[in-house]
C-alpha cells in the first residue's frame, strides 16, 4: 500500500497543475457552485454533496493516513441521529444541531478509534466494522430517542435564518447552496490540515510507519487524531443528511453505509483532494440511472467497484491526475 | 428471575455451544485464509449465505439433507477456487487492502445474484426428519438438530486437525503460514497451496451456512450480520490461530445465549463488548502472535 500511493505533488509538477493544486479549494468550490446549474436533479445534487463530504472524511483516514476503516457508518449515523434528536426531541436551532452532529461524529470516532488503533494492520478493518455494528444495535434499541427500526422522523426545517436573512430551506436550490456552504468550509479546513506540518506527518505515517516513529512522531496519537478529524467531517455530513432527508433511516448506521464510503472513495480516487466528490457523483448517478430499469443496481455497482480494484486502483480522479502529471 | 434454575442455565449453555459451533466454522475459514494468504475475506458471509441457498436448491431438486452436506461444500468450494484463481491472484503483492476490497465488492455481487435467482424474501428451511425432536441430555430436553450441529462441527474440526497435522500437505500449509518465502524457496508451489486453502475456507463457510439454515431460515442478507460476528470471533481468538478460533467461537456463542437469558435486549451488544474488553487487555487476541499483523 505504501509505495503505490504517490504523494499528490511529488513528480515534476507542470506549472498548470501546480497552480491548480495551490488553488484547489477555490477550484473545487467553483465547481460545486456551478454544479447545480448544469445538473437537472437538485435533490440528487444535494445527496452528492453530502455523500461527497462523507467520502472526504473517510478519504482523510484511508487515502491520506492509509487506515482502511469499515466502521464509518457509525460516525456518519451518529452525526445524523444526534442532529435529528436535538431538533425533534429538544427543539434546538438548526445550527446548534449541526454542531452537535459534528461533535457526535468526533466522539464516536474517539471511542472506536481508541479501541481499533490498539490493533494493527488488517485487524483495523475488522474491528472498526464490528464496533460500528455495536453502535448500530445501540441506536436500534434506543427506540424512545431514535425511533428504532422506523428511523427518526420529523426532522423538519423550513426556514433558515442566516445573518438576518430568511432562506427557504424547502427550495432545492437554496438548500443546495446552504449545504454547499458547509461543504466548502470543510474543503477549506481539509486543505489547511493537509498543508500543515501535521498533514505532512499523516502522509509520512502512511508512507513508512517505522521511519515516522523513528523521527520521533507518536504514530498512535497521529492515527487517533486523524480518526477523530475524519469523524468530524463524517458527523457534519450525517447532520446535513438528517436535515436534507428530514428523517434519519436506521440504514444510515448500517454496515453497507460504511461500504458506501469505501466504494465512493475508491471509485473517485483515494488520497486525492477532490476524488471523493467525483466518486460520490458517479456512484449516485450510476445508482439512479441503473435503478430506472432494474432494481438490482447493486450488481452493477459491485462490478464497477471490482473493476476499479483490479484495473484502476487509483480511481477515476486519481487516474486523470496521473495522466496530467505524465 | 423466577424459574431460573441450574437446569435452565445448563440448557442455555448447550444452546450457546450450538450457536458457537457455527461461529467456529466461519472463524476457522477466515483464519485459515488469512493465515496463509493474508487476505481478509469480506465475502466470507456471502459464501456462508450461498451455502444455505445451494442447499435449498438441491433440496428442491430432489436432493436430501445428507447429500447436501457433501455436495454444498464441493459446489461452493469450487466457486471459491475460481474466485481465488481469477480475481484474487492478480492482487497479490499490491498491498494488503486490495484483496479485502475486492472480496467486499464480490460480496455485493454474490448477494445480488442470489436475490435475482431466488427473490428478495427469505425461505424457511426444514429440519431433516431424522433430526427432528429433542433428546434428554440430563438437564432437560435439547433439540436433536442442535446436537447434530455440535457433532458435525466437531467432526469437521477433527478432520481438519488430522489434515493439517498428519498429512504432508497440511505440513506445507502450516509452514506456509509461518514463512511463505522459505516454503517457496524449498520448491513448493505456493500458488497452488493458496488456491486450495481459499477453496477449503469457502467450503467450510458454505457448510456452516447449510448447518445454520434449519436454525434460522435463509435470506440473502444472512451473511452480512454474521460476518461482523465472525470477525469478533477471529479478533478475540487471535487471527491465524485455529485453536483460538475454536475457543473464541464457543465463548462468543455462550456469551450470546447467556445474555439473551438475562438481558435479551443486550444480546447483540454483548459480543462487541467482549471484543472491546479483549482489545483493551490483550490486543492480539487469546492466541494471536503479537506483531503478526503489522
């Protein structure tokens, strides 16, 4: 795993690519801002934003740190449930509820991470999956708070008050831009993390754990911190999902949702800045198009994913970036 | 807790062992495949489910349960051989995560193909006539079929033990798990050994699926939940250790059945709590070697 993931700007960078890398947040934001104008299905566009953000959080852990987690549904679901519960049961304002979702993602990440990081290598995927299953059952059984099998209903949000302006959250386009605001903020934070010295340590741990340790870095702590940061992005994505769907289905916590992040991230290109969004867009478009003529869309998604693992391990965006570098 | 007698606890203990037997078979297959190929088989649950469905199909086409016990592992094991040869082999040397991701994608495809062939809803699976009823085991009447599950698992384990410890091929497998490079240097065709081990692992998973079918019926999703539980067993027992898989499988089965006696709503959570405890005290599991996975 270590060597085939090239550092994003390690080979002789062309001036154009260097420029694009430096302004990656602005370019990605520009793309996301224009996207709904060319995309006819607004609700789907919002889902692409939300799942892109979820895959982005997963990518920070898998693509940049090199830890494969199969338990991210717990972080995503905790964000969604806590945001929903704050609104439904406690009548919190929407911005506080989103904040709570984000914190919930981090808190669950801290617990799962602290346990899973005690094991190494391939155990990690199994332990994270098992622990997320445990979180699933806990939320499943807390029927009074979460609605159990029926999911949490009634996360209704009609008007959003931003700096004195009332914005209609029921209008798909304005809803898109509200969600987009959070996503752009997340992109900016991620870019800052990756560009910081800590970001360099994250990639150093992926490339060579022993050498990073010998250089005096606390590898375990770096892993735990990255897991918690990943939880923040996923918790935020979950909170936005709760507001967008106005319900939290129990499937949000399910193990298949963890697999979704893995698939989107790999399809798009792990360890690339914008790949998770490309992966989420392709996955959701594929799901929507294929399910028009067959209910067995999972077959095609599975085939596409296996083809990706076998032939395009760098993903679609990663392959494009490689071509541009060559 | 009225009516809680020693007999009841004894019965529940037996029920736990029967449940644990299925876990043991799944964990053994996972452990065997991991120990040799260093592949975490995320499709293991799908092969388990496939075993139950192939059994269902054979029964519907004139087969009987006893024939299924032989044919199902052969059929699914054959599919496992093809999967290793065609899909997994190109990924060796590309990093430990890629075979895992591939088997994960494969599990989607297997589940969806079963849904297309057999439909999305589940089927009941009749207990074979000979094994219906209950027998007195001293503490009360225990379903005969569950005793059979325990017995069949014991037979498989004994056979596997003989194969690994008393045959020259088993010697190669044990040596390969310890140091594949040296085994290759000594002139053994390791690729062929890996192929057979993967086939064996999937065959045992299919056998477990068939054994579990009369206990809980068959649905396409039956592999997903049990996969997480089988992972718990391998983590608790120590990955790559067969003895660990057996002991941890029985322990997990007993923990599940005991918690469902005292606190039914916590039964599903209990095994994960057990795993968390083991991870805190002994991260490499009961019999895992420290550092094997790094």
